[in-house]
C-alpha cells in the first residue's frame, strides 16, 4: 500500500503532515512525501522510513509577482503529477488547497483514492496575497475538486460546517491539529527557556510561541504589558516572524526591555521542553476573518500538553476548548486592557493558577495525537478496504 502526501513546503517543518505520514507508515503503508526544495534540505532523503522527494524548481528564483507565481505553480503541478503517476500510489493525501489540483490529477491518472486535508478555511483567510478575482476562481476550484475527493478532512467543527455549506459536500471529518503526548519526567526547577534567558525559577513567564506575524494579536499582547499591574512577570516570544523587528522597536520605545524577551525558534522535537518552563500560555489571535474565528491552533494544544494555564481570545473554537476543560481564561479580541486584567488575575491567585495547571494536565491525556490519530487510522482502513 503506497500513500503519497503532497505539501508545498519542505515537509519536515509541517507537524500535521509529519504526524499523518508516520501514522500511515505505522499501519503498514509505504509512505512518500512530495514537497518543495528549500535551502538546507536535500532533494531526496529517508526520514524515519518515509521517502521525501523535494522538487528544485527552475522558476523558483523568478519574481514573486502573482502572475509569475502562476507559472511557478504550473511547474510544480506538472512535475509532481508526472512523478506521482510513475509512483502508482494507492492513496493521495493532498494537504491544503494548493495541493488539491495536483492530487486530483494524480488520482485520476493513477486511478487511486484522494484525501483532501484542509488545514485552514482556505477561501476566507486574512492574508490577501492575490487579487479578488483569483480568490473567486480558487473558491470555485475548491468547490469542484472537493466533491471529487474520496474523503475531506479539516481541523475544527466550525470550519467543517462552513466547508460543508460552501462546497456542497458532506461535513468533513474533523482531525484536530494536536501534538503528540508530552510525558513529564523530573521537571527541573529551571528549564531550557529560563536558562537561555537567565531567568530564575520565581519569575512568572507569560509565553507566546510561534510565528510573530500580522493578525495574531501580537501587538495587543505587548500593549497589555504596558498596563499590567504585576511588576514581576515577563513576556517571552518564542519564535520569529514579520513583526519581530517592529515589536522590538516598540518595546524599546516603551521602556519594556527588561519585561519583554525575544527568543528564536527551537527545534519542534524539543519545543515542549521549552514551553513547560513558562507560567501561562497566551494566544491572542484577532477576529479578522472566518479562518481565524474558527481556528483551533496547534499552539493551544501545545500549551495544554505542557500543562500551562492559557489565556486566549474569545473566538468560538478556542473558547469552547478552554471552557470545556476549564484550563484558563478568555478575553475579547483586540482588547489589551482586558488581556492585562486576565494576566493579573491568574498571577495574583496561586490557587487558581494551580487549578488550571492540573486541569491542563488532565486535558492533555485526551487532547493528543495518540488519541486523535484513531480517526485517521479509520479513514485509512476504510479506503484500503474499498481498494481491495
């Protein structure tokens, strides 16, 4: 049984695809990944028994203007379809809308099964990289091709409902973007995050980890630290992104250099060791599009695995998880004063902080990939039975 996963990145930095591909291999499938070549990666390698082929594009150095991007995409499509047909896979796993046309053509030429895995609500995202007319075309393309897929998967109940209505398909199967189970050993009083930043064990750390990019409420979080009452807590950004330099300037102007720290990204396999060193995990995602409103970000579940009490924006899906498992607080999108109040509330009440910590550890027993992957395993087994 050959399973081919399609991505338009280097694969090793896509945790959801990594977990899904490993699951196929554990079930006896021979797993392949087609991705794009990036500096620092080989064109072909074996990663934990998974064959990864990265395509080095002739058009990659060309302009980033949107009409040139079309040419680049057609090169990707042509080369992956040709190679994919030769591989003769049994199942294609197309990750995100940009790989769906590639997966569709391979599935038709190779006469195999097609899974469409939408990690986002692709037609309603905050990033406007292409003209409106192009977004309309891609929306129509998704509506046509999603109906051709044998299985459609997405990451939250709300996104599944929107996709079913917009695309005219059965409600997609929800497989949440949760990490593997993080099992505590003997947790040191001072872990890697505190050691790296030279912070002692008594300093409360408010952590944001992940991309420091627009639309994620990063500015709101920094502004909250201009008004919080707690004078001991520090804010730590663990990651990189477009807004990092401007945020660092804002921090300096507002004389927050001794309260706000920036640390580069760390390897995904070691991330939760760093996460667990914090006191509170924050995700202040802004309510600026349906994709954000209905998101269930990986970082929320990473905080939970690390046992952190959380504070998140009151967006429906994140709010549901926080309230169902009683693991933290929510605040109105964009309101830095309310966010500051929530931070002060937790840091001033050690009993509440411990209560949320214990609740997060209990939630982690359920909200992990070992539990979640059973849905993917069922999909795989069903498709195998249909092929046979």
